[in-house]
């Protein structure tokens, strides 16, 4: 296989972590909302933890993006 | 006109906006220390911060005016963050966390400004935080402070961070390496998170903007469809507006958590 073609396929494969990040973000916000509707008075205190979890989860998806960029541009 | 715009888009890919270009060429002892567009936009960001806080604190009143209110809200916000995460020891880290938060916030927002049409390439708006060297340097400063403060405050007990008390002895060989690796990956994840968020956001913005030009350039029915990527780019811009603030907040809060680890390592 040509190197150029292999690079493009590799970059495409590196986008798969987006699926996991999507599921994870859905779980975080979904569960936060479920909890917030049950006990709205406790929601504000947990917002910080939710945003932190959001950032940590998002990072997994972004790592995939970084790998795709490295495959495409660094080699 | 659209044709010319189309051609210029073809010339500039989505990665072109991250190019570092020298504005004033300087060399010092064989080193290239040119004043670049990255340096220019960092200077603009810092200049805006200094100007704002100078204006806000020039005439301090008991009942704050509008500018002073904004400065007080920002101050209060970061002070609460530091107090809640680090606790009593956190007060001495407030200046650092505040500086970090404001710098990243302003650098992110300054990068979202549209460029002046027709300006030379090196004067286009530039997001300094979209370069890993900037974000990684900020992350390394944080980790260096954590290490120095951790060892200075706890001595060798700082190493208890890697071996939480109450851990069964047979778990140690498994858990301690994991804890060490997770500690070592902190500067990487801290730096890469901000950098990748900014990079990805700006690439997507540029791609959507490119679709608008490409569809307009195609003419006929296709140019009517250009409204779809245009609305898309507006939506992405709104998202980026949120992300810019959120990433500054996340960077500050993670810094606080790491500092709190260093402050309370011996108590584990």
C-alpha cells in the first residue's frame, strides 16, 4: 500500500475514540441531569465536578484527534 | 470577487492559521528570537489584561462601578475556586491561579476575534494557546510548583501521594506504578487538553468557513446551500465561545487540585 493512503486510513481510524468520548459525555451530562431533577437543590454544588468530568472525558476524544494530526502532518 | 475568495481559500488550508511567522526578524547569538505573530498576540492579550485591571482599580470605590464590578466578580470567582479546592493553604497560590486563569481566558478569546480583511498573513488573529509549546510550558510551571511545594511542605512524606494509606500490601506493586504513571502524565494531559481543544475548534471553524466559500464559488443551486455551513459555523463559534471559557476554568481547577494534592499529601 502507498504510504499516503495508509496515512489517511490511519487518521480515519484514529477518529474512532470520538465514539467513546461521545458515549462518556452523554453519560456524564445525562446522569448529572437525572440527579439534578431529583434533587435540584444539590445541583449547583456538583456543577464543578461535572465540568471537571466533562474535561477529563473530552480529553480521550481529543487524544484521538491529536494522534490523527500527528499521523497526517508529523510523519 | 467570490472566485478570488475561492482561490485564496484554496491557497490557505485549515492549518495555515497556526503558522508562526516573524514580524520583526531578530537573531541573538545564532538563536532565532524574532518577534512573531504568536508573540504579538500574547503581548496584545497581556496588554488588554493590564489595561483592564488598571482601569478597574484606578478609582476604587466601596460601591463598585461597572468595570470594577467585573474585576471583583473575576477575583471572587477564582478566590472561591482556590478556597474550595485547596482550603486554608490555598491563599498563597491565589495570585498564580488567578494569573493563569485570566491569561488563558484572554488568550483564548483574543484568538476568536476575526482577522481584519486584507491584512497581511502575519497580522491575522492568532491563538497562542493553540500551540502545544505555550500550553505545555504553562503546565510545566504548575507541575514544578507542585513538586517544589510538595517536597518543601511534606518532605519525603510527599511520596505518600503514590501509596495511599490503608492499602493492602499485596496491592502496592500494582497500584504504586499506576499512581506514578498517572502523576507523570499530568503535565502532558494538562497541556494537551488546552492545546487540542483550541486547535480542533479553530480547524473546524476554518473548515466550515471554507465550505461556505466553496459552495458559493460553485454557483447555481449549490450557492443557495451555502447557508447551511454558514449557520453551522455560527453554531461552532458559539460552542467555541463556551469552550474558551471552560478550558481556562478547567486548567485553573486542575491546577488547584494538583496543588491541593501537594498541600495535603502527608495527610493521606
